[in-house]
C-alpha cells in the first residue's frame, strides 16, 4: 500500500498577501457579500490526496472573496496602465486569458478612472493612450484583435506603461501598472536585477507595479 500525504500549499501565502492589497482598491462590484469584514482566501487542489515519493503536477485554485464596501464609502479613483505581453511565448491560451483579464479590468472601471493599455513583443505599442474609459466597446474590440508573436521586451513595455501613468501623475489617483506576462524577458534589460531596479524607481514616483503571471 502506498503512503499518502496531504498537501498544504503554504508557499503561496506571500503571493496571496500581495493580491489582497490590490483587491482592496477595486470596485465593490468584484466582491461577494460576506458576514465579516475581512477578505476570505480559499485554496483548493484538483485532488485531495497525493501518493508520496512521486513527482507530479497539481492544479491549485486560489479564490479571494471580499465583503461589499460600505455604501457610504467610495473607492479611490485609479490611474491604471495594463501592460500586456504579446510575445510568441504567450501564444495560445495564455494570450487569450490575458486579453480576457484586460477586458474584465476595463469593464470594472468608471468614468472617474483613467485607463491605458500597452502591448509589447520585441516592439512596444500603446494600444490605448491614457483616457477615461468611456468607449469600452471600442477598446474591447481593440483588445480582442491583439495577436502573439515575436520576442519579449518586458522592460520597455513596463517603461511605456509608466509613461502613460505619468500623464496624470499630478492628479489624485491610485497610480498602478498591471503587467500581464509569462515573464520570459529577452529583449533589452532583462535580468531580475534590471527589472527590480525599474520597479524600485517607479515606487519613488508613487507608481506601483502588480504582476499577474500566465503559464
């Protein structure tokens, strides 16, 4: 008889903590009613038990349920730049999921917010310059047309997203870049140290960077 063990995925607790910071600033429409006032995190694997001593892949589902915001409190307006990796390594399900995430984020913004969209492979392109998201249908159509191919200038993509954020940096917004990528940078500055320095420099400008990994 094989020994079996239960998996406790503690390694993702730090990742969850970083997500909850971003969840706290998103619209109340994202939240489900809860009786308490905290964010509830649920972890679920695709299997309950696993044979010991065998290397295998598991699927881990992370769910975050936040309470509805009080009716008398309005969330801060956001100045958000989505930076979407459209390099060849993103081809297939990854690019489709990234585009779906971009459209979902767009749908949750209001006219008090600022939205911009930058895509990159070996070249950088500002698909949607910083603007109020009034014409969501047109922007969504633009997102759907994004195709994957080429190399990965991640540093340049994030830098261009920062340029869009800076157009409104003096105004009273929550300034944030959201990077949607599989993280395989290979054009321009691409080491973890290079990218870490970029993130640190942006923090000094009051621009936060959230990374959502695909694949």
